[in-house]
RNA sequence: GGUCGCGUGGCCGAGUGGUUAGGCAGAGCUCUGCAAAAGCUUGUACGGCGGUUCGAAUCCGUCCGCGACCUCCA
């Protein structure tokens, strides 16, 4: 089952065989959210993607330390104003109040999507000392310079000394010389491509700390370098984030790590791609956006109905993390049906009893081959759509056995167990889906009991050919979003 | 303008130098009191034009279209 793992490495632009620095252990750092507003559905996709990666790494037996930060300082807007204090002024709240509010909201959303919490979730404001130390190291190594209390990273000197800057984001250093965008404090810098690692605070800047250079605050890119180094070491295995962070954030992070520690921080860089809606980038400015809450409530002009978090998650899993994914109402509707089909097949499967068979049939061979393929494809750069496709190939087999079309006698006892554990592992352990579909799955005794009673009454009516009563039960339940399914073995139910 | 990526059947979305992705939708059939669900069967494809090759949707070139990034961004 433990196939070799291959990862598409953004650093080399190649799919590479994964080899951890320390056998059996993985250090993974993922850039977390800036907590100055409600979490965006695009953020959710990124963190769902990395959750699946985290879960799979653990599933195949690694001990993983997953570090995902909370950015609560230093992330600048175009106006040069700190996002935290900007939000605070607008809402008349303390900056940390704003950070706290949206951090809690973020955690709630991550829980709703059933993602696992990271092993360490450090905050930028909790690591000011580490960041100041890193600035000092960069200065000591000759790659940082101070101007009027702010400290800048010397990208030109770094680029001349080592052929590193620009490698990750595929930027040529020459292009950096032609950068023309006009930004605040640009004149203080030796060169436009230099970036702040410590910023002197202006009078009205609320978030500020003492430092050897000025009362100020750390540059945005610094926190990730400082915290990844602190918790994972100077060199670790995987660094992840949305691909919009490649430049400048990740590129600058790499520069800082070189500047402070003289080495490249991560062996494998994983970048997730963007979520679009109706073929265009999501943007609040032109209304082409939807919030997680709107998806769950259906309260948006872009969708026709509500979609549960698990449907949205399943929809995301149908695309590879490295591809852009287009949210459309139709796409979500299709995902809903597919998700139900998978969960219902799983419910049937988990109830199946083996028939003590040890024969090797064609069906048996096919099931085993498909299972192996599913894991093999999941190990090929975490290809969730391919793994899902393999599970869907197995669904007709499960339904076929259940319907009596295929025979359980053709399935080896061991194979059935393997099939059960494969479905369970993928659905719950690896994809992190929850079952909000199949009746009885949530262990709600009262509901299950009532449903059993209703199904029993309807069955009596049907035996007596009292179609009026049986159809009334069926139609009324239908209105309550409960679907009855008459099969050979009796009637089951599920929620729509 | 620069850099990178993409263009697959009605829709979404994988993948590969020659062999079925998968989901949803469609068609036919089976089952069913009628349905639903389920099962079986089935059609439609790789942006245009060149090139490499025994063979390309898959490699190369070019054109067209789309998107992302270029110090707000997951």
C-alpha cells in the first residue's frame, strides 16, 4: 500500500520522488490566513487541499509536524497601512480584537470543513523577538541595511552573490530592475526590488514594538521565515501556500532564510491553484464572489440552492489542487449527486458480510487492482480526482453485489475487508469527508427509530396494496428532504 | 509590457506518444404497484495551422482565445 510518493515541486517545476530529510518524519509549513476579515472560500480551498495532503502523509505512515501560521501583523496594503490596524480603525476595535474575531471565525470554518488542526499554529505577533533576531542576522550577514529606522533586504547584493533570487517564482533578476510601481518608502530603498524586513512605525500606527532600529513592526514576509525556522529548523521538507504567494512572499521568504541561515528552507514547495467563479477570478470589487456562509445557505445570486460544507469539499476534491477550479451552480449540483452516490455506496459496503470465500475470480482481481491503483494515483502528487475516479469505478461493484447482480461468492473475504477499509480510509481519513447523507450514519437513535417505524408502516400499507397511504408517506418524506429507497432487501433512506 | 500556465465530448474535470479516466446530464433496457434508487448497454473529445514520428489530443513551432502573477491576495 505504501507506494512511493511523488510531489510536483514548484521549486524545480518537476514531479519528484519524495524523500524526507529524516526517515519517517516530515516537517511541513503552510502559509495561513491574514486575519483581518472573514475567511474567503478561496482560502478554504487552499487549506482543504493542504489538509488532504497532511492527512495522506500521516495515512501512509509519516509522523508529520504541520505548522500553519496566523498573520496578525505586518501584512501591508497598497497604502502602506497595516491590515490589522486598518480594520481596527474602521470597526473601532483593538487590533488584537480584530485578529481574535477573525481567527475564531477561521477556526470555525476549518472545523466546518472538517479539516484537522495543524500541530502548531503560531502567530506573527507572538514571535516578534524571533523576527528581530532574524533581521539582525540578515544585517550581520551583510544582506540587510537600515534607512531611517526601517531595515531592507538587499536583493541586488543577494542576487549577485548567489543565483537564488527569482528561482522559485521563475523571475529573472533583470526584470526586477525594471519594476516601476510607485510605493511608499520606495525612495528609502537602494533598489525597488528590495523589501522591508523591519518597518519604522508612523505616528498613528497602533501595532508597534521596540527594536534596535526603531519602534516599529516586522515586514510581512519575515514571520514565515522566523516561525518555520523556529519550529521546523533551518531546513525542512515541505513548504506550501497558494500560488499567488509565490511572488513576492515566498521568493522573499527564501531570500530571508538564505540571508539569515545561509540555506534554502524547504526541499519541496507545493502551491495550490486559485478558485474561480463562473470562469473568472473571484473579486469583491465586481461582485464576482461568494462566501462560505452563502454557499451553505444558498443566499447568493450565483447559486440556486444551498450546498452543505461536505458537498463543497467534495466539489473541491474533484479537481487537482494544482489546477484552477471554477465554482458554478451546475458544478456544485453535479458534485452533490456524486457525493451522495459515493456515500450511499459506502454505507452499503460497510454493512456487507463476506461469504467465507477464498476463490480468485475476475471480479476479485478487478477490485484489488482498482484499489491498488487508487492509492498509487493518490501517491502521484495527491491526485484526489483520480483516486475518486477509482472509488467510483468500485461503486457499481458494490451496488451490483447489493442488488444481487454480482455475487459475494466471487469476492474473497480478504478482498472485501480491503475494499471496506479502502473506502473508509479514503472517505474519512484521507479526504476528511463527513457523512451527512446516509440515514443512520450519524448515530441519531431517535431519528433512526422513527424512520424505522415509518418505513415499517409504509411497508404494511404496501403489502395491503394501500397505495394512497404508502405514496403519501413517500411524498411527505420527500418534501422533508428524505429519500426512501426500495430495494430487494427492504427500504433504506437518505437525506437529500 | 514581462513571466508562467491553460484551451479535452452537452457541463465539470483527469490523464497519456499507439490501449476505458471519473462525475453530472442524454438515449435504450432490467427491476418496481407507480416512481425513485440501483443495475446493464450506449453516443459525442482533445482550440486553428504547420512540423517531428510507423503513429500525436499527448513532443516541437506558430497563430487565436483564456487565466494567473509582476510588492493587497490562498
